[in-house]
C-alpha cells in the first residue's frame, strides 16, 4: 500500500492566480487514479449495494484529492461541498467569475487608454518624452499650452522639433 505522501500531488497548490494550470494538473492527477469522472459528474452509480460502499469511499477520495492541494485562503470555496463534483464545480464557477472580472478590468483600461490617446492626438498635446510639440491644426485657446511648447503633463518648457 502506498503512503499518503506518495499519493500527494506534485504540483503547486491552488492560490487564486494559478487556476488554469492547477485545474489542468488536477485533471491529470485525478485521471491517473481513475477519479476524474467523479469530479466531472460522469461516474456511473454502483450496480449493487456491496459496490455502493466502495463507490462512496472513492467519491470521498476524489473529493479530498481536489480539496487538499488548495491554499488555506482559497479553501473557503469548497468548505460547504460534500463530493468531488460539487468541489470541482464550485472552484470552476469561482475562478471563471474572477477571470471574467479581470477581463472586464483589462478591457475597461484599454478603452480608457484608447480614448486618452485619441484625445491627445486630436488636440496635439505634448507629453513628456514625446518630443512632439506640433499642433494638429486645432488653434483654440483650450489647447493654448500646446502652442507655447509646454508639456501637458509636467508643464515644463519644451523646445519645438527642428525641421529637417
């Protein structure tokens, strides 16, 4: 009989930022013990009552294999689960939600950056390090500091670009 440390997963615990890698490794780990069908819900119910008890032990084993390699602060997502399927689904739902929120945050940041870049290009503002003090043809007073050759960010005097 193998010792518990021999059966311990040989990959990093789920910590919230490694969800995709952890899920892949856990799927491989469970498949190596023929337990993945308990996590994905495709396990067949036992044919007889004698097999029911053994099957119950296998369900518990699959559940513990999923729950143990999770960092303590992430275990809150599986504490109320009772089997491998519930634990697997709870983790998938939690991290899919977090992944969606991260994607929304990135998209929002890109929209803001694009709007900012478009505004900067439209008014011909000069920014630190850009060396660009040229106007895009807009001569209204709102953008007066552009035409005085000042950086819009730090208000330092910038020299106009030399004409080649």
